[in-house]
C-alpha cells in the first residue's frame, strides 16, 4: 500500500514510487498531466507518469531557475532503479513561478 492506496504496478513498474521519486528531486515542483497524460488506475490517476514496454515518460513542472540538463539528470537518477532498465524520457511541461525578493511568490493582479 502506498498512501493508503493499493500498490499501482503497470508493466512491472510501481507508478506511485516513480511519482514520489520524481517529486523528491530538488529541481522539480511536481508532475504535470500535459494533454491528460498519466497512468489511469481504478478510481484515480497518477498524473505525469506513463509506462510502456520500452520507456517511462515523466512530465514535470520545473522549479524556477532549474537548469534543464540538471533536472533531467536528477529525474533519471531517481527513477532508474524503479523502471527495470527502460528508457526514461523527461518532458519539461511547465516552469514554476519566480520567487520575489523574500522567496515568496509574487502577487499577481
């Protein structure tokens, strides 16, 4: 069980574990279901993680100021032990808001 949910294994990959590993990366704000992409499970969906026989695709929202090559390296290193040798494709789907002078989100409007 992960977070009170049954373990979600698709093609031999625990998508909840993949999602948690990606979200723990310092350059990642979260996962994004760009164009509705995610893994559909009974009663829920894991946004931004898609598994097939040859690859795992993760779609992320990057932290403002993150360097894309570093972000991709962080995600691949975190996910590699969980995906049974599959290719790991990292899609930068969005970028987080820039902080204002005190590290908080700026007021908009």
